[in-house]
């Protein structure tokens, strides 16, 4: 991975170009129309786009291996045909969400200079379409991951579980499938996110076993009496005091003997790897101004200090781990 030549640096710096082509293609929903072969002129007419620039983008996507070209006709390649055509199987929300993050990345240098940046450029709490893409984007990336991770937790027979920041409800559904002992899963999230999650679970026929608790976790109580509190991919959007606040609230919400499980892309103690976690820390910086990726060691200390026992770190997928601890029985 270490760049060795000037050419490697050039390649690194051009990395955003194919990304931008893909993100614009998803934003304009080109792939939904390219299930059938058509010329650039036909596609341009259908979507009210400009034929000449569209041709350049379509040709680039053939070169990138996303599309195939036969004569003057373009058609989806197998991967985009399976994942980026609207309807069942569509996973484009995550790319639309990444597209919404684009302007924030443009502010990186200003973040480092300490200049004011326009936080309003994106916020999951504000814009409904962007919230929908964010929440359904989380579903797009956890569709296979959630059952895998949940299957590795070995929770015994919990009766009640609280999923804080449960977004699309994908983990709630996985918990209900994996642990038939669960009477109910409560998902806590912001009202706009909960509306998207509720609709998502309804379309999957599992909404009846999920209770939605709406609110902002900074100022809303979680209630009490949970055997398990699950907090997945939420801490990275908070600063250290925000993380500790959530850990303390989880402690309050658990029954004695209950377990808190934090699921994250953990960074190593020296904070320079793995690569994805180190870059994701910068992503959270540009998106939130305060977030970053955390190390298993520091999360474990905060659990200890909050009163949890049997604290341990467990890798649960290729790139994610849980940090878990038990509330003492007495
Ligand atoms: C990155 S998503 C993670 C979704 C899901 N837990 C997962 O692992 O795929 C972060 C979630 O935290 C929720 N969230 C962020 N800030 C929140 C707040 N202040 N109060 C409640 N939920 C919040 C978001 O709406 C979103 O559903």
C-alpha cells in the first residue's frame, strides 16, 4: 500500500475521479435505465441529460468495468445490474449517502486550519431525503453483516434488548431471528430516522416485534429493565464525553447482570491502522467535527470506569469488533 513512485502519488490523488463518476451515475439513477440496452442519445432523452457529456461518462464507466458496450448501445454489467437498479435488491442508498458527504470532505483543509465550516451542508436530523439515504444506506451495508455479527455474540436467552441508534432496524431483525427468547426489541433513534426504519421493517414484515423509542440520546431517557443494550456504529460520531455519556446511560438502562455491547470499526492503540479505520476517523471529523474512531483499549477503560465488569474486546467480522461488559449483579 505504501506509494513508491511519483506515478503512485498521481494515482492516489486521482482517486476521487472514478468515485465521482459512480456517485453521479447513482444520483442520476442511470443504472435503473440501463437494464435494457440503449444508446447515449436514447438515455439522454429519457433522463433530460446532455448527450455529449453523458457519452463521456458512459464510456468511462465501460472502461471502469461497470457497463458493457455493444456497438453504440450501453448496458449494465452484472454487478451494477444486481445492486443499483431500483426495485428489489437495490443498494444504491449507501452511494447516494456517500455523495451527500462529498461537500463535507471539501472542507477538510479548513477543518485543519480551524476555520468555520458550513455544518449545515449535511445533517441526518435535518434533511428528510438525506436521512432516508443515510438510514437505508446503513441497511445496504449491514444486510449480510448483521446476521453474521449477531450470530457471533453468544448472548444466551435474553428477554429484552435495546438497540441505541438502531436506524434501519436491520440489527433488531437479526437479533429477533437469532434469539427466539426475545419478547421484544426496542430501537431508539431520532424521529426522522425512526420513521425510515419503521417503514423498512414494515416492508419486511417484522415491525410488530419492534418497539420504537424516538428521541435524541443526549436528552432522552432510554428507560430501564433491558437484558442487553446494543450500540452499533454510533460512538464514532461523538467525542469522548459523548461516548461516556452513552455508556453511563446504557448502564442505567440495564438490569443487574445485563450486558452492554458496543460495535465499532476499532482503531489500533497507535491509531495508524487498520487503514480503513484511520481514514474513517477523518471521515467522522469532516462529517461531525468531533467524531473519530476509537481503540478497544480506551472503550474498555470507559466501561470499567462506568462500573461494568468482565469487560472484553471481541472481533466479530473482518473489520468490526465489539467491546462488551456486564453490569454487576450487586
Ligand atoms: C451510523 S448509523 C448506525 C446504524 C446501525 N446501528 C448500524 O450499526 O448499522 C448511526 C445511527 O445513530 C443514530 N443517531 C445519531 N445521532 C443520534 C442521536 N442524537 N439520538 C439518537 N440516535 C442518533 C442515527 O440516526 C443512526 O441511525
